[in-house]
C-alpha cells in the first residue's frame, strides 16, 4: 500500500499551482509524518499542491492498488482537501483516505458524517497515530486499539480514545539524511526580510502552548520542549549543509521558557555560530532576555497586540496590557530587531470604542514597528470562541462546518467558509475600520519595496480571481501608494 501525503494548497483543485512566493511555509507537518514513517522503515511521498497541479496527483493515484492518502488541512482550505480526496476516490475507489490537521481534529465525527469519501480522521499530533494506522491497514488489523482516530465501521462512526501527548518530542526530530529534499532545501523567507529575499531554515524548538487565548486552538496541546543538545545538532547540520546563517525558530511559545532561551542564546554566543534568526515573542518577555536574544543573533520577531483595549484583552485571555506592547516595540527597535505586530478587530465583548483603542495603539506603535497585520475575528473549531459563539447565537445551533448555507458573504473580511465573530460591531463599521487601518498601514509602515512586492503579488493573482476582486485590489494598492507619496 503506497503512502501519499498531500498538502492541499488553496482555492479549488482546478487552480494552477501557486507561485512559490505565495507560500510562506513548506508543509512541515507532513515532513514530520514522513520523517517518523522513514525512521520506522515505511516510505512515503509528499505532494505539495502549492507547486504541483492537483490533477497530476489524481492521475498518479489512478492505477495504484489501495493507496493510503493522507491529507492535512486548516479550516480555510478544508474544501480543497475534501475536493482532492473526492477526485482521487472517483478514479480509485480502493484508496483509503485519511485526514488530519487542526480543523478535522476538532470536528472529526462531523467530518465523517458529512463527507463519505473520508474514511479516517487522525486527531491531534499525527506521527505515532498515523504510523500505527498505516501498520494496521497494511497488516489487515482492526483499528479499535489505535488511540487518536475517528473512523467509519460499516454504518457506524467510531471515536477511539484520545492519544496521550508524547512528552519526549525529540523522538520526532528530523533525520535529514533520510528525507527527500523536494522543496525543503530552498528554505522559507525570513520574516520581515522578504524584500531582501533572505531565505531561512526552520527549526522547531517545542510544541504546544501554555496560554489560553480564546480564539486559538494551538493551546489545546500542552507545551513540550526539545532538549538543547538536539536543537544545536540540527542547527549545526543545516548551517553546514546549506551554507546559511539564517534561521526561523518556528515555536510560538519560544520566549515562555525563559531559562531555556537564556541557555540557548548563551550557547549560540559561546560557540560563535554567527546566526541571524527570527522567532515569535510575547510582549512580557523581560528586557534583559530580549537584549541577550539580540546579542545571540535575533534580528526579527513577531508579537501580538491583538487589541488596544484592556477589557478586550482580558476577555480573550491574552494576559498582557497595551503598555507592555509599546515598551516592547520600543526596546526591539533600540536593539535593531525588526518587528511585525498582530492585531484583530471584532472580538468578544469588543465595542466601537474598544476598536478605536486598537487603532490608537497601532498609531503609537508605528514609531517602532516595521509591519502590522489586522484580521477580523474568526471562529475556528476547537476554540473557546466557538463555544462562546454558539452560546451567544453568533453561529446557529445547527451550524455545521460542512454546510455551505453558513458561509458568510463578506470575502473582503475573511475566508467565506470560516464564520466571522460578529457580536457588537456591524459589518459596515468593520469595513470602515479596515479602511482606517489600511491608511495607517500604508502611510506609516510600508516601504517602497513593499509596494513593488504587493504589486507583483497582485499581478500573479489576476488570472485566478474575479474582475470585481481585481478592481478592489487595484483600488486598495493605489490608495495606499497615494497615501505614501502624499506624506
């Protein structure tokens, strides 16, 4: 039984592959699955549909005997995942279809109820579960003893008990000697240095999150960290193999392990590796630790404001205050660290006054930060915000993640197949707020190199979207350019 791992990309299965610059991250969740299978003597192939026409994959699967098709997905591209599975099943009814990723993990039974072409859902971290599943399928064994899966047996949907989280995540460390390079060798863009076209190599330092933000499902996994020795071996290997000093430490809880960060940075300095790197950080990171990070090579980081309102920050359990954000951004600029700030609008309990507090804080941050992003509050499966939304009637009681009746009609505010969190703010207010944000973003943050990059990206999108959307994008671009010129 051949094992095929699929990253579904975006859009529909009939779209042409995306340009490589449209994708920030190579599908490392599949790389880790492939790696764990390799370590246990099972070969597999990865098809990244960002770069490969989906119909090539369908054609490849046509004549394979009973292939196991493993597809990962996030909420925004779940329809693409479902579409490619249906196409494969149509040409090869003997295929065994398996889905994973956060979206399907948190609505596994609903997935099997609505999508008959999906056989099995792997819930949570997939390496051990998927390996045991593949082994059982190959040997013709029952699935009832495999923890962490939901599957269809005759007309029944069986939900096996959850798998206990693996505490020693070093057992998942990548063995690069056994991995095909494919797209991995080129790395990913170093965040906040995209204009310079600097490529970096990602290293995962830990998994999970100890925070309890209501809009996020990442915190459903308890935080576990790798050992320093294992991390340093991986960094040294990548540095020598690709002759690069640029790294992305893709761990959203990086700065929470303060004793580790201190030891890690001191090791980088002591060994004189001369690395330049990006990480995510919380604004309550001590300044002395931030200074050590800069000395050890940190030149870029992202941090989250989310809201400028203390009331909203408390409601979403962010456990920070806006003043910390301002002080943190100021210190980053002093240390020569480029920053990107995450912000949101339309969150639980947020009023118009609260939203304007966010805009005011972003204006203050503009003196210190290089980039900002704004997103409208989205309701994602498995989050506390989904529970809140159901209780408050923001999504109806009969809401289903697989019922197109519940798609919203505001594509300018977010993916149509993910419900917006609309509580106190109207659609008209949110749109007006975004206009104010865009004016600030282009006038205060963007460089001329950014505009060139935005223009190139816009031209690549033209053949793949409607005329009305192209006109909206063009209007937004030229308005931003005018704001920049008129400064």
